[in-house]
């Protein structure tokens, strides 16, 4: 990666925490939000990390578009189900608390589902799914997001990139952690090519007239992303169906905004994002040790199976991210110069200068 | 469709029921299995309908590879979780009973999950998900299946086409019914091109050396299907991740076979297929009427949104199948001549001649 500066993880988290507390976020909540944001950079998902501290969170808090002090409201609660109103709080904090309660409930009930309405952009979906891992549970985390993706045979963005995250523990192997946008790529990936002045692989998105394009400017400026699978012939309607599914569960079931009504975090107005979380206790279905042994055996068999010519490795979902996190914990988290600049600008605006020393 | 004969739905179900009872399947179970099989043809999913009566079910019952009389065993049961052993019964019967109990439990607990080990090929996954609809619940149905799909960067089939089915009720609109293989296409789709002597769209599968091919013979004879998304550049590892997810939930969590060990229903030996079912009661999250109004509004907005040039319709998942079912209920279910021939052969083998009169 060119033009990056590396920072110590703990220092970065401490800075982001200070940033949030200065904007009236309670200390504990600020620590949660900082942990979610920096964890994205740590796992190499830099599109969802501190790059968004300024526009998605800082600006919205300053403009009172996010309310960090309103307590989350419980709309309905039973032993295994929980419907919450996030009270327009920080998405990370609302999601963390919802998933924490979901896990507590699943410990007794064997499984639990929590829906959340009236929330905000919550960062990486995988963070909350992974909260289930230390409890020997399977974690699921879904959220809707602002419209960027076209339906199959549709011309305009009508769906979000609505991610699906599922975390499943293993024994000696790393856990399985799927964390995927239901579009081919998230919009941040297209923006990376746009900034670099490069063309995107054909198939990721279309222009305003509905033609496939390799020009990132046309996708971002009036076009749309394509759902996973791409064109109908290659079954893009399955990706469209998955994106819609995520919105039906996290938007409609939760009673949040859905479809084109989900707010863009970079815009004015209440976002009313919806989330869906689930936790499943493995022990209720079979002994945890047996389960983990089978997980290890399965994941090893996959990785050891014959490779395509020119490839020497088959990855399990989450594996690359665990390796990056280990590396970045030792060597520091790399941030692009422009991200560092945006942190400096964000910090200066609220009187919390970004003064961390890069490593080396 | 060329060379098809149409049959009345009720007569077809009655014949399949008779077929199964002759093979020692109890009357009620035979009715269940017949309903699942014929429902596939009725919804236009003819790859999973009576075309498989001979090889997948009839032959296996005759060879005692499926045991239609052993009662399902409960391994563990709590208010919201259920772990079952299908006792190597007919997949349709085992799945129907598991989902029925899941729905009963969800009526009290608000949601429920049931896993099943030691089962067999269960037909269309969507059938069981749709059982939740009349109860104002969301239904989920997953199953693993024999290896046909390559992992990203992998050369050999290591995963099944492992389908995901989710059914969500609406108000005046038809329900949302997603029922998708996690490969680009199921193997039956490739077989249709093979039989017709046609080439397949490039991207669906690869040959034994790992090269993309448009030759269906090479995919079926030693090659592999590609996961949804296709190559890595277009994010086929997401489809790979979804296929793996289905197997981790329906195979590993259930304690069934998984990965390459899942039995091919056309082969000898115990299949030990695994399933995963869930039911979620909408009322526990928000009033059902509000939910259905939002569903209707969302689905209409999607269908009315601007279309791609050359297209005049955006479909909701399941919509085409509901329309076909309505048509076939009136006009009869069309079966290809070769399917009729296979029914005749299957019937003759067990002394239950397929003697239905086609319509017209």
C-alpha cells in the first residue's frame, strides 16, 4: 500500500474514544464505538474504519443528527425475542448493546433474535456476529443501508448493499467469519478506483442508462451497483434476493426505514437504519467439543483440497482478516495519507488534534 | 415447452401417494412426500419434482437405502430449539415433521430452530419455508447436498449446491419466497442443456482442469459448478461462503454428514443429509398488520421502479412460481415426455402402472 502511515492500535482506539467523548458520547459508549471502528481497520476492512469518523459520525454528532445520550427503548421482549428502538443513537453503540442482550438471552433460551429500528450506520457487520464466538454461539448480524444497488431488470438504486455477517466458532482453526455486502462490491470499493483514476472491472456496476461500465465515476454519479451474481443469466437475481432479504429482516421486521427510504449517513435527516441480530447456542444442538472437531476437520479438508492451476491456497471466510489483524497488532494499523488528513481535519474542528506519532 | 403432457395436479398427487404406499411408506407420510414432489412441478421447479421419483426415492426405497418406517428421534429439545435424528427416513417426511414442530414451538417461544441429521434429499427447500406463511411467521429452510461445487481457487467439487430458502408473508401482495441454490445454477439446469445437446452460458461451470467451459458434458463429467458470483474478481467467494454457511448450519451443527461426505441420492449408501429450519413469529417484533402493509408497500415500490431498457417488469422472488402454479392448477402440470417415461418405468417396476390420462 502506497503512502500509508502506521499507528498503534491502542493509541488509535484511545484517540477515537477521546474524539467521541468530546462530542458528548459517554465514555463507555465512546470506547465501544472506537473499538468497532478501529477493528475494521485492524481487519483490513478500511472502507468501514476511521476513514468514516469525520463524515459518518463526527459531522452527524456535531449537527445533532445522531443523539448519543437517548437510552435505547425496549418495544417488546420475551425469553428469545427482543424488539428495540435505537433512539437515533450511534449505530455502533446501539448494535453492541442489542447483540450483547441477544447473547445473554440465547444463553438461557438456546437462541435469540433482536431487531433494532431507528439506528444509524453501525460500521462492520462482522464485529457483532463475532461477539458470539467466545460464548460458543453462532452470531448473525444484518443491517440495511442507503440505496445503491439496482434490482434485476431495474435501472435505479432501490436497495442497499445490505451486508450479511455470520460467525461460527471452530476449535484449533480460526472461526468462520462471513461478512459480505450483498452487492458484488460495496460502494467504497468503487470509490477507491475513482480516487486512483482507475477503471473498475466490468460487471460491478452500471451507468445511469443501465449499461455496464468500467468507469467508476458513472457508477457513483447516477448509476448503480449490481447485486451479487451480476446479470440475470449468471443469476444476479439471487444477489438481489439476498439484499432484499436483509432489508425485509432488518428494515421491515424491525419497523425501521426500508428500501429507498433508508437514510444516507453522509446526508441530513434521520437515517432510521434497521438491524437484525441472532445468536444460536451450539450446545443445544450437539456437544460443543464434537462440533468444534467437525469444524476443524471440515475447514482443513477444504484448505487441503486440490487448487486451481496458478493458485496455492483456498481461504476460509475471515482467514485473511485474522492474519492481517495479527500483523497489524505487531506492526501498527496502516492508514492512507488522505485518511490521516481527514482525521486531522475532524480533530481540529472539535479541538481534539490528531497528534498520534506514526510507527517508524 | 416441447413434447410435454399435462396432468391434473390432484391426480398426479394421488398417483405419487399410491407409488409411495406400495413401497411401505405409511399413507399420511406418502401424502406428504407426494405433495412436496408435485408442488415442485406445480411451481415450475421441475428439476426437483416427479422427475426424481424413480432414481432419488423409488430406487432407494426398494433397495432399503431409505427407511420409511423408523420414527424420527428427538436428540434434544427446549422451548425454542430442537435437534432431531431423521432415522434415515424419506427427506420430505422428516423435513415436513421437523418444520411443523418448529412452527408449533415458535408459536409459543416467538422463534424456533430445528436441526436434522441422518435424513435424505428433501426436494425443494422452499416448500418447508412456505409452511410458516399461514401462521404469519417467517420460515427458513436449509439443506446440504452431495458435492458438486468448487470453492474459490479450488479445482474439485467440495461443496453441495446447498440451497437457501426463506419465505416472508405480505398482505395483498404475494409472499416473498427466496429458494436458491448457492451455486450459480443447480446441476439439473446443466443436465437440461446436456440432454438438449446445447452449450451452457460460460461461467456456470468448469472442466476437470479448472478452465471455464460452455460444454455441459465437461461440467458433469469430472468438472465442477461455480458458486454464485463466479470468479473471485466478481466475488464468487461470497457464493462459496454462502454454500459453506448452509453446510455448517445444516451439516455440522446438526451433526450430519458435511462437505464431500454428503451422500449422492443416486448412489448406494446412507446419505446422512442434514437440514436446518427456523420459524420467526412476526408479532413478537411488530404488529402483523403494520408489517404486512410495509411489505406490500415495499414490494409494489420495487415492482414500479424504473426498468432497464428492453425490460418491462421487475420480479419479486417467488412471483413467477406463484403465477405458474395458478396456471398449472387450471391447465394441468406439464411433464416432459421423458419424465412420463421414467414414471412409467418406475411404476411398472413396483406394479403400480402410471396410467393417468393427460389433459386434452
